[in-house]
């Protein structure tokens, strides 16, 4: 009977041991694998001297623009340039039929010779009459008449000389020259056309080097522009929209209009810049960065490090102990390719998180990519693609 009771008591004990073993296994499975700190990339906040600027859109314009028109009427007999050619000042462009104007010159010269001959005769007669006036061989009225004849002939000579100069000038106008250095547009007339004085446009010539960049600023920005302009010449960086941001060409602010446009509340400004390679073209849209001042030692971070919340922009900073600290920041202007100024919230030399912010909890540990994280990576590899290293800094 003793062994029977022993067998009966052993069965429940074994059942309890099996149950306890099963509970322990389920508890271990529920705990799962150990949690990993999120993987992030960081960049160091750096200090740079950065510009304070206004970013505007404008149009480029020719430094000089001239529509060539004839100063006499006549028929075009020759053209001496090709459309789109680079022209030099005084280069021959068109020839108007000179024959009618040569005939006018010949006639004017003949009239001048006739007037001079008449004047010579009148002077001779006046001398003769004056020599015998005291002998009373001629009357005083005859002497005065000869004096008047000399004066009239002198006036006719002067008129004839003016007619000769006019005829010479008209003959010169038969050859039409370029008034400036510049690039020719498409010709507006062909050989054989009859053109009218100061009416018919022949050709548009535009000087492209240097070139203007015309743009506007709002009237609220005008006082700052005037204040900085009073300190010296303001610089402007100009580029066409297809240029990379770092390809802007340096120019100078050379004009501020004297009134605010009523319809738009803006003021017209103009920058002048070199254009020897004809990179800019008249009428082309351009991006203009008007540099007002320079901020010394501004703190720069990559723009992708910033995040936005209901309280405003913020960033994550990796502290020396490897934990992430969330900070509200005050942002300034963007600088160069991907950099942004931080006026409050971070100091130069601190490491800010550039990628991986969505997996970061304030105060929690993080793992910085490239700092011995290969053996600690979670299954499946690190999230995200290639990120900038901790030494990357934005361009100023």
C-alpha cells in the first residue's frame, strides 16, 4: 500500500514540473531579442563668415542698345555684315545709293564758286568807287550801294558754303556705320529697299559686355538696402536658373530707382556684371543675390538636420555620452549647397543628427554610423542609404 500511494503522489508532481517548464519557455519567448539603439548619421556644426542677402528674380538687359535708322532717304545698294555678327564701332553696315547726294554736292560747290566770284567782283568795284569818292567823281549813294552789294555777296557765299557742308554730310550718311561695339540682330531691310529719313529701322545692335541684371526689391527691404549702400558699393551674385548655385557671377549694384512703383510696391534696382563669354543674354531670367552685409562666425548646420514641430524648428544633438538631446532652434538664411544658419540653439563643434531622426527618442542612446557600429547593427542591416559623415560641413 505504501508504494501505491507513492505512485499516486508522483504523477501530480511530474505534471507540475512540465507545466512550470512550459511557462518559463513562453516567458522567454515573450521577452524577444534585445533592443538596439537607433543608427544615425551626424555632422558637426561649424562657424563661418556668411553673407546677409536678398534673393530676387530679375532679367538681364543689354548695356547699350541702338536701333540703327537712316539719316537720309534712298535705296539700299549694299549690306556689309552678317546677321548676328559681332560688330565694332564705326564698322560699315549699309550703303545707300550715293549718286543723288553726289549730284547735290557738285551743285552746291558750283553755287559756292559762283557766289565767291560775285563777291570778288563786288569787292573790286567797291575799292574803285571808294578811291574816287573824295574827287566827287561818283556820288556817296553809289559807294553805299557797292558796300551793300559786297555784304549781300558775302552772305551768299556763306549760304553756299553751308549748302556744300550739308551736301557733304548727306553724302557721308549714304554709308551707315555701327554707332557702338555690339552684337547685330537680324537685319530689318534688304538690298533694294527704299528707306526713309529717321523712320525706317535697319538693324538692332546690343552691347553684351558688360551686361545689366535688372530686378526689384520690396519697399520694406529698401531702407536696409539704402543703409548698406551708404556704407559702400553693394555686391550682387547673378546666375541663370539652369546654373548650379555656386556658379553665380559677381557684379555691383549700380542703380536704385528714385520711386516706388505704385502698382507693386517695389523698387527697381540694377546690377552691372562682366559678360565677356556672353553667358548672359538680354531678356533672360536671372536669379540675383544682393549681398547686404557679412555675419562673422555664424553657426552652420546641414539643412536636412532641421525638423519642424508645432513649437517650430528643432534638431537633435548627440551629447558626449551618446544620448540624443532635442533642441528648439532659431534658423537664419540658407547658405550655399544645403547649409543653413542657426542663430540660437546650437554651438559650433556640436554634432547634430542629419539622418535617422524619426527613430530617435529624446534622452535615448543612439549609434553614430561609422563609429564601430558594424557588429551592433540590427538584423536586416542599418536603415537608410549613404549619409554624410560626421566631418561633412555645409558650404558657406
